[in-house]
């Protein structure tokens, strides 16, 4: 599995890869009043941080070696992308400004609390279900929230290039769930 996911991520993960992961997680599914660069950068950073945290938890608490490795891969990839986003923000002189009502932070804390209560195969299943839902929300946010707001052609191109990596994460998590059966 690692050989099919890592190349997809490595080939297209750029400074805005995390942006795709941030909007739904940060906004709690709600469109902000104004989605400007500073808000997008904050969403970008928060989403990567959140998936680093869930990935690290899975690497420590996963029952199967496959889930542990998937968690390590998520944490590693999202650390790299988060740093790229931070570097881009610094280069552009953008100060991240989170949305006023950060429902995503509350949702993430609730998800982490739930996952910390679980162990064994029950943890693995809940973690994978979370990752499928998280990445689906990211992909939905790209098409419904981010793309309509992006004016810069370079930013638009990067967002379009990164989307397949998020699809790959979602599909990998779903494939592991499918192998677990019901």
C-alpha cells in the first residue's frame, strides 16, 4: 500500500496541498463570510496540524501494522505540507487569520477524545472511518468552497494538482476499511 500512496502524495504535494485539507476541518462545513488569503493560510495550517495529530495517534495506538504505518505516513506527509504552507505564507507576507467561528477545532477535539477512548480493532475502524470522512470533506470543500474563491491562476493550478493526493488518502483508508469487513 505504501508504494501506491507515497508517489501520489510526493508527486503533487505542494505548498497548497494542506489547503485542501483545511477548509472543511476548520470551517466545520460552513462557508466563511470572506475567504481571503490570510484565512485560507490559517485553514491550511490547522487542517494539516489536525491530520498530523490523528496520524500520530494511529501510529501509537493502531492495532494493525497497516493502520500504524498509514498513521505514520499521514503525519509525515502533513508535516511536510504544513511546513510548505508556512513557508509560502512567510514568503507572501500573509499572517494567518483563522475564521471567527472555528467549529472545526471543536469537532477535531471531539474526534480525538473519541479515538483516545478506543483500542484494538475498534480503534482501527474508527480511525479509518474518520480519515475517509475527513478527506471526503476536504474534496467537497475544494469544489464548493475553495475553487470558487480562488482568483490567482497559480493558486488555482496548485489546488487542482493536489486534489488527487487527497483522493488517494481517502481511497487508501476506504480500502483498509473494506479489508476489515463488517
